């Protein structure tokens, strides 16, 4: 079963929260992700992983009357933004939750677990062949 | 018949595939069909040789099988058009080629020029660089679609489609499969060098600890450029590009830390640089520069050589680098060159000289909003002792960079400066 794990980060007043951290806190935070990702890769559970660029250039796009893109944004007052996601292939929903919990524990300021909210959604399967 | 392991067969096929493709495509003047046919022959060989043993003439075997597939495809295509395709013809086209009468080796002797023709063909002006690179890696390097997909971190089906579209584009462009004429040759060679340079950069900027299982694009780009340099030993820009790759790759082990974090040039442990690659690169660029026809790759290689030959960062011959960037700027309107030129000016004449040059780039739409401009500006403000401005620009760069290791490097720089500022006595 495949699950999408989405990590949201605080954007707050227009500065990334991580910009206020000390260098050693940033280092421990990055090392934690590297170790978690290596674990998922080694377990054969990692399908995809992407980190996204910051929201500074984020736009909402809709088609205009002529079908050409009409962009909206940037949104400096956004409180949270999608920072990145994992897609994991696991045996059970419980395993996906366990991975999400581990991600949630990433260390933040003072080395304390951040208890990040991780949204977990099951990925739809391809339709069966004979319906 | 000679016994061979699957791995030995794999190595042999990688070497022979492009040779057979070169000959077949030259004879049949249909690159796309020839490529498909050679791929099928390679699959047949990879399936059969490890168990049945190597044929006496592996290249001849591949050539025969690929030719037959090509003929089969043409025949079935003609048949399809006539709406006369029968089941028997289809099964004929798909039968397994067990034993094949092999022509004398001389019949399919590879011509050196075939590799050159393939490179020129794959780096076709009608293709985007991404497509040209994918096709080059498949047709000239002999990498599998899966290997190329892993190198670019895209799904295999996507990459297969990219290659397929590239072949259709070439087929539709109506350019015959041949070396470009003398007038087009120089322009086409520039496209080949650009594709090889991009391939190298793609591998180099992503070669961090986390990505070890990816196909090594930098090594592949070096291998191809080395082949090209052997074919065109008198071309100074080909030598310059190979030198640039070697002199850059020489620092590979020192440029990332244990966690894949970026280590900037002036903080690298120079004892981890590869002296053999540096020596080879320096010799190549010296020979190229002495030819008298100076080009951008030679100048970039010369700059890399100045860095590589400095025993430590403080001993770097910045005045020499500044001269080389001045020459490079006259040849190239690339704003990235202008950025590096500003750094060199700052190292020779002080940070304000560099900042003045950066101010000129604020009106250049190609780079005004680029994170690299902020990153360099941050560096120069830091040199000038203006911590607040440095932090501000490091953060602005961190917000925009699409590279995760670079993002981490930039926020760490900002955090270090902020931490020093907060702990030092004010006044």
C-alpha cells in the first residue's frame, strides 16, 4: 500500500522559522532527515521523496478566458506551506503512521522534538484489469 | 563459444552497442529505426550469451541480428501500410534469433568516425539539451533507459518517452544521418560540448552522499569527452572541456561532508584533491592554450587550474584569476561569468569593487532575481564586515535556491553570522 506523507512548515511572519535557529540546531535537523531517509531507502519502502523550494515564488495558476495562465500570488501572509513529501510503499497503515511519527520527532530549537504535523493519505491503486 | 558471466556480457555490450549502431545508422540512414533495432539485438544478446556463451564474433553477431530486425521492421511496416499483415509475418518478425550466420569481421569494422557521427547526431539542433543528453547517454554511452532514468531521478517510462520523442524529432527534421558539412560542423561541435558540459554539471552538483546509487553522470561525461578528445586531439576547446571536467572532478571527494553538506572551495581539505586528475587537467589545458585559439572552456579550465594548484586558499593567485575572468567576459555574455568575475574583483581589489560590479547586474533580467546574485552579495557583504546585510542576503538566497544542499549551506551561513552577532559584545 502506498501512502503520501506531507510535511507542513511554519512560514509565520514572512521569515522561515528555521532562519531563527542556531547553526548546530540546523545541523542536527538536517542529519535527522538524512538518517530517516536512509532508513526508508534501505528498508525498500521509499518510493519518492521531494523537498520543495520556499513559498517566496509560489503562485496560484488558473486558465484565463483564452486558456493562457493567469497567476495569483505571492502570498506573504501564509501561515503554513508544504515543505516536502514522501511516498512510501508499506505493508500496513500502521507502518505509514509509524514513519510519520518518526518524521514528526525531527529536532528543532534546543534539540527538542518539533512534533511536526504530518498529513498521511493513502494513494489510490490502479483500477483492477477486469471490471 | 566462450563462456562469460552476465556482468562480462554487460560490459561487452556497452562497448559494442554504440559501434554497431554507428555502422547500421550510417548504412541505413534512419537513425531512429537503427537505434530500435540495435536495442533489440542487445536485449537478445544479454538474454542468450550468458547461458549459451559468446559467439566467435560478438560484434558481427550483433550487427547481423540488428540488421535482420531492421529489415523485419521495415517489412512489417510496409506490410502494415498495405493492410496485409498476417499472423505468420508477425511471428516471423518476433522470432528469437538463435544461431546467426556471421559475416567476416571486416564487414562491420567500426570506424572511429562513427562515434563522432553519433555524437553529432544525438546533439541535434532540433532537440532540447535534456533530450539530446538522454539520447547521447543511450546511443553513445550505451547506458540502459533505466540507468539514465536513475541518473535524472525520473520514472523510467518518462525517460523512455523522452528518448522516443527525441528520435522522432530527428527523423522529422529531415537532416541526413551524416557528419554536418564543414560550415555546420563547428556549430554542431559546440552543441556536443555544451551537452557534455551539462551532463557533467548535472552529475557534479548532485553527487552527494545520499545519491550514491545514482548512475554517475560526471564519470560518464568525462568518459565521452575523453573519447571525443582522442578523435579530435587538435581541437583546443575539446581539450579545454576535458581539462575543465578533470580539474573540477579532482575536488569531488573534498566538496561534501559526511552528511552530504556542501564545503566551499576555501574550506576544503586540499589533501583530498586528486593530484593525478589535476596533473592531467593542467597538462591538457596548457597544451590547448598554447594552440593560440582561446575559447571559453579553456579559460574556465585555466581558472580551475589556478585554484587546484594553490597549496591553500590564501595562496590562490586571484590576480591571475581576475585576468582570466576579464578575458572570459569578453567572450561570453553569460551573467554567471559576470558573478564570478565580481568575486575575483573583490578578492583582488576589496569587497566594494565586487559589490559595484554586482550592482550592474540588478538590471539584467536573466539574473536580477536569481538566488546566486543574493548568495554572492551576501558573501561580499560578509567580507566587508556588514553582518546585517550579509544575513539578509544569505536568507534571500536560501529562500530561492532549488538545491537542498545549497539551501542548507546558505541558512547555516546566515545562522552562524546571527549567532556570532548575538554573542559578541555590542558597542
